[in-house]
C-alpha cells in the first residue's frame, strides 16, 4: 500500500533543471519541495588535469641525462595480446622478426630453452589475467616482463625467483589497496586480514630478494693464520686443548699415544706376571666388605590433623 505522504518511486521525482518542478508531479497530500526531502542530486563533473608548462632549465638538463640513460639501457622484451572468439587471450609478437624476439626473451630469462620461456610467459598470463584491476592485460604482462629483465637472471633458478618477485609485488599492492580502501570503523576484520596478508607478502618479497642475492654472492674462502711464539727452553701445544674441571682427573692422563711409547709395547712371552707370590702386595681390601646388618630407615611419622 502506498503512503500518501512519503512513499514514492524515483520516477515521481522532478527534474531539478526544470523551473516548474518546485513540487512533486503527483500530489501526495502535502506539498513538499524537493530540496527539503532529499536535497539536490549530486552530478559528477569531469575535471581535467592542469595543462603542461614549459620545462625549466634544470628540468631540461634532467631530461637530457634521462634520455642518455634510457638509450644506454637494453629495452625489455614485450608481447602483444589479442582475444579469440571465446574471449581467451592470444599472444602476438611486437615485430616481424620472430627469431629475434625469441632471442630477446631468452636473454631476458637467462636461459637457452624456448620451452622454459613459453611456460613462464603462459604462467604470467594466467596469473595476471585473474588479477582484478583496471589495467589492460597487455600492460600487466609487459610490466612483469620488464621486472624480469631488470633482475637480469643468469639461469633458470634466478628467473623463477624474478617471476615470483613480480607476482608477489602485485599481490602485496592489491592487499595494501584493500587496507586503504576499507574503513576500520565499518570493516575491522577486513582491515586486519588485508593488513596481515600484505605484511606476509612484503616479507616474502624481501626473502626472495635475499635468496637472489645469496645465489649471486661468490663463495668466500676463509684462511685463518695463527702465530705461536715459543721462547728458548719453553714448550707449546698447537691445537685444541681441553682443560679439566676444578678438582677433576682427566681420563686421558698418563695414557700412551702411539706404538713408540714404552707402556704401549707388548710384553715378552717369557715375562712373568706380577702376583702376590712374586712379592708384590695385592690391592688392599676394603674394610666394609662382608655382610653387615642394614640399619632401619628413619622415617618420620607424620601426624594427621583432625579437622575441627
């Protein structure tokens, strides 16, 4: 049932640009002006950027230096992306020299395998196609190829790390965008989740960069030179020395080392074994040997308190 006072449809609203639309077109019982009920409808306006100005002398010098740097740097390989009848992307070449383009992408990926290059480009295409942003797919793929060429991998392992770094950066920026877009007062859980994921992705990017630097770091051989000065008549031991604890007897003390020691030599066959009859005293017997009564254990009886 339609209320005669406030219920209305968008078609009942007057056009704000018409002068005779001070009241509603259909009478609703009480004449109410539009600005008192919903206000003026906001119409977005196009605001162009400020027009460019003539560069200053300092900017002209920077432009000349930038052009020299760009001309001296090797450009990254690019691709052209079209679309088939079913909406699936189709790869194309930026120029007519197909063999030259394959040489460029192989040099950018640091490999000589064309299958490896094709597989990684298709993986980039599938991952970037699922990314939700306003950039064209061709722009995103060419930007990822520029990142890989900037890393300048020397083998397939470094190329895989470069691909992971490019995709990790895109995912981290996506999560940071969600953190800035969401309101902490409206969606507290969403802000917390996006912040946690973005932090993990940024840490993963740093770990990938450290792994790449570790692979490129040359092996370092450490040579330690020790000098020992021994005065005349002194003795020195070169090597690891283990000192016993205070009051302890080392187990390896007075033990022979090597076969040249007199204690390490085997006795002759006719050498008599020393015994008690040979005039050598046997080991003294302990005075506590023999059966002795076991003293009763002293057990303290514990009286149990009675609860009152």
